[in-house]
């Protein structure tokens, strides 16, 4: 009979001997070398060129369209010319990784861009594109309030008005970020297709800071409407001041930081021209202004060229202002106005002891004036900066995000 050796036993013995002898695989031995690629197979990384436009692209940003950045290499050549052959100058950063035109590109202009980049081993990458910038007729702009650096009252919303109707509301709203230092959640609400307001559920926290990031550059708001704005603005919320007008009692109580500061006798809208009820935000302060009844449906009834200490509460013409033409007896006793809230004042507004002057001097744009017990309905949320009159759930429902 043919017999074979018991191979498994030898295998076990071999492993045991290896363990007793302290056998190990040293770093860098043949097994590791087999896993590592040969030195000449380790390719050098090719430079990567990043542009802000694609070949053939239209509506390219005039601010960003010609900019170039490079990774894993340095820029060795940039040529930017118009289709007519005019060379556009630019500046290269000291590290040679970024190049930008000296100034914004022209609107509605065709350009050709060539970029060459190389790394330390001489590997190169080249990109060539042709693009056309956004035409002036194809852009949209948003005017906004409050202004950068301003100090406002606790009721001041962030309000944008666009010069073109917006159909892609989600894209436009997403490009605007409103961030208060208080951490209050902020939601946008669209009033139609051209106005977008942002506010928290309750008034801003006093003495907070609000940062607004506007990143509309390149955002398509509608067919033939591309954004260009790219900026950051900040405003400060001042002390809290909310003044409540009781139209039936002919009194206004000014409350600052939760404490009653002053009670002022007033005259509100007469029976046939009552003052709106609701929360109204001071949107404008005018040391003096002309008020002509013809502009608000009261032609021939009044035209006063020098109304002092006027503060706008609505787009439709509601103000809280000084009144020098009414008899002293009407303040605190009767309502005689055409819808405004009047405070006793002197002609010219130069008497600081008058109620109109005092309230003007102690008010900020963004302060809230609440009118109640007037024989009229609540003011519409989009009549002025008065979105506080809309329930929070309804406000959120008007967001496109």
C-alpha cells in the first residue's frame, strides 16, 4: 500500500516553529513592496483650473465672470479679450493661484478667456472658453430697507422691492440670509411678485445686531431677469419702544423697554376718515413735509405745506405728526384728522417743548405705533412695513422656501 505523509501535521508544525522562533514580517519586506505601486507609477497631480463661466454660457456675472482660481498649481498665463479683440487687464495674486480683471466686465459683452496653469513638475493644464455677460436689460435689482449701519426700532422688517416680477421665488429667497445675533428664527414672506419681507415671529430683541447676506449675483429670478447684487449689510436694533394710541380715549402711551415713558394727548381720524387699527411701523421721518389731500383722496379738503415732525406709518398716507393748526383743546378730547395721528406742535417745529417735537426726537425708524379702538379695520400687512398684523402661520405660508 502506498502511504503519503500527513501534510496537515507538517503545516501545523511549521507554523508552530515559526511562532516559537518569533517569526514576523518586517516593515518594508517583499509583501509590503508588492502592495505599493512603483515609484514611477505615482503620477503627479495635474493643475486644476476653476472658472466662473462655461464655454458658450450667456448671462454671465460681470463681477465674477472673468475670475480664475487654480488648485495644485500656479497660473502661468491668462488672456481675456472681448470678441472685438480688446484685451482686458487683470491682477495676479502673489501666490499665483488667483487672477481677476481690474474692473467689472461690461454688460452684454462677448469675451474669450484662455488660462494656462502648471505645477512644479511642469505639468500643465489649459482652458479656453467663450462667454457673454449679462445684458443690462436682463438683470433685476432689489432695493432694500433698512440701510447698512443704521440703528432701528424693534419692529423694522427687512424688506426688498424688486424692479422686475420674480417667478422663481424660491431661488431668490434662498439667496438672501437674515441672521440676528439674538438667534431668533427669521422667515420671508412674499407680497405679490416684487416684494419680499423678512421678520421673526415677535419683534426683534432690543440691542441685537442683524446681518443680511445678499447673494443674488447670477441667480435667475425669471426669464430675462438675473440678479447681480452680492453684498452683506448689518443694522443694529436699538431700545424697544412701542407706543399705543387709544383713538377713543385720545391718548397715546409711549412704552420703552417695558416701562411707560410718557402719555401724550392726541387727535386721531374723524368719524368719516378714521385711523387704521393695528401695529404700524415708522418707515420714514421728515422734519417737515407738505401734505396735500389730493394725493390721498381728499382733494380740496387740505393742503398744508409745512407739517412738522412727520413720521410715516403706511404707504397710503397715514402719518403720526405734529399739528400746529388745530386748537389746543382738541388734543386729548376729540378726533378731527383725515386718518393721521396728530400731536400738538408749533409751526416750524422749533419748540422742543411741544409733544410733536418730543415724540419725533424720541423715535426711531422701525419703532412700532399700535392703534386701537378706532372705528376702522386693521391695516393691511403690505400697506407700509406692517407685516406684524399677519398671523405667524399665515406669514410662514407666504415663504417660498
